[in-house]
C-alpha cells in the first residue's frame, strides 16, 4: 500500500535527517570520507540562509530531500543550483524523486531563475536516465574546478 508523500520546505528540525541522507548518498557514491561538513555546519549554514532544502515525508519520516541555493550565471542570469537530491534507497522507484525534482523546478521558477543546474556522476546511470526524462542537457566540454580552502580537506 502506497502511503501519502508530502513535499514541504525543510525546517531546522529536519537537518539531522537531511544530513543522514547526504551521508547515505556519499556511501552510494563510494566516497563516505568526503563528507567533512558537520551537522553543526548544517545548522549554522541553514540559519544563515546559505542553502535551502525541501523534504519528502512519508508517515512522518523524511525519506528524501533536495538541497539547493541561488547563484548567478553571468551569461544567463539567475540560476538555482541543486547541490544534492536523494531518496532513501528503500524508498526509491516509488515516484518520490519525481515529486522532489518537480518541486525544485517550481521553486526555481518562483525565484525567477532562468536555469537549473546540477551535477551527476558519469557512472550513475539510474540518475542519468531519470534526468533524461526532463530533456536535460549534459555538458561535455566543461571541466569542474575546485579549490579547497581548508588544508585539512583533501578530497
């Protein structure tokens, strides 16, 4: 029996569940040691409006989330960046991801963003197939650059 899924704006009390989902995603991506942000960082950064999030809830349990923030494209204008988007492994294939992603699209539109952008690992075929349903454009000519400003973070 399918229980009702509620998509709602995340609250401070949802941060431990969001953090747990991020750690689950890192494990899926074979990189659990790369999660160096702490739950305390999440609380502070959420309070400082560094990021926003929505959650998918079923039977009062957070089973999925999308974490995003506004950024800017000098060529296109306002852009919403989807940093992470994950549904608990046990809850996948139930349409929860579609509900979350559709809501992120609506949020981007409500913020007058002209572009929604995210990354997906090239080996993550289930995610790539999901995004293809939305006529996603995958960029091949751009390389991602990053520079760690904290010397204790290696990867």
